[in-house]
C-alpha cells in the first residue's frame, strides 16, 4: 500500500446569481481562471439577456429549498449573490439556501446613488407609493422601471408616461397616454438630457439601482431642475457584502486557499 500523498485541489465551484453588469464582469474574470469552475443563474425576467461565460441556467430553482438542493447536488463551494439591488426575494432565498446547504455566501451589492446638491428627490418606500407621490396634477413622466413593475402606473392614469424598459411592455398599460422605449443601458448623460428636454419631462420615476450605467438620467434631472421620485431599496439579508468585483475575487481566492488539498490513495 502506498501512503496517500497531497495533490492539487480541484477547482472551486462557484455559482453566481444574477444577470447584472457586475455579475457579467465577475463571470468574465472567473472564466479565465482555471482554479474556478463557473455557473450562473438568471431569474429569466429579461427575454434576451446578454451572452455570459460559463454554464448558464434561467428560471430560478424553486425557492430557498430548491436552491439549497441544487447547491448540495452540484457540490457548489461558493455562492455569489450578484442580483439586482431590488431582487429582495431572490436574495432572501439565497441567504436561507446557503445556510441550509452550509455553503459560503457573499453578496455583491453596488452602492446606492447618493443625493447631491441640486437634486430634487422625493423618496418612496415602494413603487405604488412612488406613483402616488407624482400627485394628482397631470405630469410628463419618464418611467425607468422593469416591464413587470409598470402596472402600478395604472393607478394614476392622469399622467403622460414615457416608459423605458429592456423588453416591451405587453400588453400596453391601461392609461390614456403612454409611449414606450425599448432600450438597454448604459445611457450617457447628454443623451438623457436630450431625452428629458425633447419630451418635456417634469418628473422622473426611478428606483435607486446605483451604478453608472443608468445614472445619466439622475445627473440630467439635477442639471435641469427636474424632480426625481426615487424608490428606496428594499431590505437585504444580513450577509457578508462587498461593493466591487475585485473584492469578490479576493474573497474567492481566500476561500480557495483555505481548502485542503485532495488526497488520493493507490
């Protein structure tokens, strides 16, 4: 019998949740690193997501229990929650699943936008409250929400809506005046300024998503003195959280180095 001898550890199996820009950036970095095996999960809300490296699945796992089962069955070593800041249910499920499956979890959350001098922000706890805060007087409103969230606008049919979303809003909203733009960011500041002026926008309805890709409308609204009704982020689980892809890489490298080498006997 030959005594077992240490050998190189197998790649760290990493599952990334989310189709955000940060998730794509992280996946691109990890795909070029042989010490990691990468898989990604998308919620499936965007019809035509951008191409992503690694094994990609769409449609979720069936809640926390389903995700926990997948973590165990796929022998996932690390779970990264890089979902959208407003994906509160997915983040909660990730935290519960990671605990049940005893898998290390790290959240990657881009920083919030911070109100600056000159900003005219009206905060709202959720989208229905934000729609109500537009007031009763008809306004020209740029709506920057997901297509699955804009039905709340039907509670305030007096406004004139310019709705921008990645995918078409189908069926159209049941309001007298709504126009639609299908577009994917980033949206440069000058383009956003032109959009606001050309359409005589006097209110912007936005979630505090953070990040540079969609900040142009916020900066343009500040410059033009336009009110922004800003939906605040929902609470997130109390898990270890970082704000950049670089910090995730450091965390994963530390986790990989902590793993004992595989030992094979003959």
